[in-house]
């Protein structure tokens, strides 16, 4: 159960958590007039408030695979595993196609992508919002994706099928 939505220039009407709105604003300011910021434009010191909830992936083989360069501590605590240094093959077969499709969408469009995922975490269903933001090493193509992952507003999904 996954809702995909490519963000336009005004994401605020979409019911996303305030940290993700703020992360989008940061990314948008860093890109300026470019389609996306370069990786070197992103400063971890400026991103301190989001670091625990961030994943930074490197796009491999033109988007056929990814490698997690960073997987925040809050994500490790929330999900119960660390993906730092791992690739798609390390994800479960039920999750892998959805994750790959999301990153491929960002790579293909060069635009941010907001997804809402329903996951079983510690035997409880939770909804998580993920904002995937494209980054470039060369200023042209997507070479990395910075994702903020937070519990969705009203993130308890127990009542859903």
C-alpha cells in the first residue's frame, strides 16, 4: 500500500510532517535556479536537525541499484536495522521492488518524490512519509538521493487493512 506523489513547487498542502516540509525548503534553497543541488552544496552541519532521519543513497548502474552511504540513527532505532553500506539486495523481497521504483522515479524525473508507506514495525503497522530529494555530482543527472523519513501525521495505521 503505497501512495506516490511527485511534489510540485508548493508541497505544504500535502499533509506532510513539518520536518519534511523544512527539509524540502532547505533542498529548494540549495538548488537555486538549478533542477537540483549538487552533493557538495549540501552541508551536514546545516542539516543537524534532520540527520538521524536521513538516508543518503548513491545511484549505481544508472539507477538499477543503490547503495546506502548514510542511514540515520533514528531510522535504525525505528526500523531495527542499519542499511549503511548496503545495497538493494540486502532489502527483503517484499520491500525491494517498491524502494527501487521510488528511487528510479527520482532518477528519471530529477524531481522530489513524496511517498507514504505502510510498514509492519515490531508487529505494529506504521505509516512513514519519505521525501526523496535528487542530488547531482555533475549538475546534470541524479547521482545521489537524499531521503528524509518520518512517521506520517496520524502515523498509526492499525485500523487499516
